[in-house]
């Protein structure tokens, strides 16, 4: 049976993958492509997560695509609205016909002699499909879709109620009038608590340590007013630039004056809480702002739930899970009918796919990231990875546009392969992501590295990347280009 060949294989039909396909169709219309999606539906994160209240943790004018305006009034959007937006984008651009569902990629192997990638898709225990492609564009996100992270709590098997991880929320779970403990203090917990509190008897957010929170309106008044007077694309572009600029200025200010910002953020939360709240214990983090992502609280919904007596926050460590609740290190017992383990993600690159280059399994921990989108000594391979301090799509849009520009450059010059080569072994190596969040720290040993100098540096700055990826040169001292003959002289 003849193996089907493509110019480009995009892995993942979520926010990044659909966006990459639209860029590819628009800027490289002669490239034949397919999207391989491991699940039976598109949407990625926004189809997988269906826990109560699931929403964006950044505004949709920057989380949305640069080419498709976000028109809804809510800037902090529900997961269902984001999923609708992604699928609308696919339908409007005829991307759906290129998606192959239930195609989880098991391995991808590059052969220099053939000058292409061979991809194996495990569709069942006995059925493996093989495809080949000139280029791989990984848009599969950064976490394990099969499971979230749950610590090995002592006594967890003794709990007589139900334990749920938000990543796999049961569709018909009834939590009406139940006592709920949500373990965790990140964005998922902060989203869940006020939503669960609407129907539950009581919701307790149990945290080991506090997280920085900031309340802002769910609607962007500037955006909604602009839509009244300007064409949709103009209003969207203006709002996008406004939010990108303000976000970067705030991040820069946090880096320069962390103590000043911390005091301001904590006071902002204190002003929204009941008198007598122990703000120092429950809402004062031990790290600087933006060492981890800030938790967005739209319209102060979580603080409203606390003020109404429907929710509370407890800062302590778990000693043991008991049959009827959680015993804390302090000796206190939290009664619970339902425990929600909002304890984080299991970080995983490429959806668990194994990568081989000329027969050798690639250990990603030995790789260096190039411009935050490629890896040393991996030919014709690109990954879409978002920012930690801004919306994911800002970077994925830039990555897709750069990839298309690179393909057109190669076509013009009759090149068939590109590869960033790491030859300088004196580079000062640093962690891939300079972030103290638990899911990053747990995966650090498995992640690639970055260096302190360009082009091996992972920027967390949209404006720098806009220049570098959007307008900067495609050639440099480490990027190697070759023609169809793999033995031909490389060009840099």
C-alpha cells in the first residue's frame, strides 16, 4: 500500500493548529497539508475541559486570532464560546476537510537520506497508519491530555465521597447542596470555586500557599464602545494593541518593582474581602508577581462568593484524606462530600510523541530551543508554544507566520530542509521556562533548554518577537539550509 505524503503535517486541531492551517492556506497556498488530531473532535483544551465555569484566563482580544475579530461582549469568555470561535474559524476557512480525527501520533522519524519525516499513528492496538511529510508543525500543546496531575495523598483510597480532577470532569456530576473542598490555588481553582458555590452548600479552597489574584471586568468597555463606531476589524485591532501594550508594560513594571506591585495587588484583594480576613496568611504569596501566572478574577466573582459566605479559603497542608474529609497538618478536619483536585497539569511536549532523527531517539532535555519554536539539530520541525506572561495565541500567530515565511523563502531558493545547528558548546544554558509554577518545575528535567544569548533565547516579549519573527532575517550563524541533495553544501 502506498504511503500518503504531504508537504506539511500539523499535529493538533486546537487553537494553535486551526490557526496554523489558516496561515498556511493564506500564505503558502501550494503546500499540501493535513491536521492530525488524536481525539474525535477539534478544539483541543477548549473541548477537553468542561468543568463548571471553565473560561479564558486572559482577554479574548489577545487570545483570539489576529485575523479573526472577537465580537462577543465578554472579553473573559466561557470555554463554550471559545470552542465555538475555534470551530467557526475552521468552518469559515474550509480547514475542517483537512483534519483527520482519531489520529494520535505515536512516533515521528526524520531520515536525512529521504529528506522527510515518517509519522506513525496508533489508531488501535493492531492498526498503525503511516504518513510522510516534508515538515512537521507541532500544535499539540504542552500537557498530557490523558491525565492531570494529582499528588499521592495519604489515605485517598479511604474517602467515601467522590474525587474529581477538573481535567476529567464527569458530565452528569451533581454537586447541589454538597460540601466541596477544592485543592489548589491556581487559575482552575479560582475559576471553579465561585461557580461551584452557586449550587453547593459550601466550597472551601484548600491551598498550601496563596497565589496573586487580580479582579477586572469580564467585559472590555473600550472594545465594546469601539465596535459601535468602527468596523469590526479596526475595533478588534485597536483593542488588541491596547491590551498587548498594557499587558507588557504591567509585566515590565512587575519585573522592575516587584515589591511595589505585590503590595498593590494584595491591597486590591483585601479591599474586596470581608473585614477580618487574614490577608497575610491566605492572600499574600511568598514569590514575586509573575514568577507564576496571575489569577484573573472576572467581576470579583470569587470574592463575592466569599463575602456571601458560600466560599472560604484555608491555607494549610494535607496530612491525610479521611473517609469524610481532609485532615490537615494543623489538626483541623475539613468535612467534604466531594474533593476536587485542581492540582495542576502533567506537562508533556508533542502529546507524548517520540521523535527520532536518523534512527536515534531524541532526548529533548539535551536540545536547545531556537527562537522559542524550533530545536537544535531537528530538521524541518517547528513547535507552536505560547507565552507564560501573555495570551497563548499572540506567540502561536507569530510562529505560524514565521513558518510560512520560512517555507516561501525555501521554495524561492530551492531549499528542501532547514535545521538550527548547535555548534557552540560554551553556551550558558538556562531552563526552558523561567517559571516557578508546579507543573513546570515537575517537568524541568524532561524539557529542552534555552541559552542566555540569541537565537537560542526564548523571549517572553511580544514586541521583540514581532520584530524577530515577523520582519527579522531568516538566516543567521546557526540556521542551516540544504537543497534536495543532502550532500550539497549547506548555506547559512
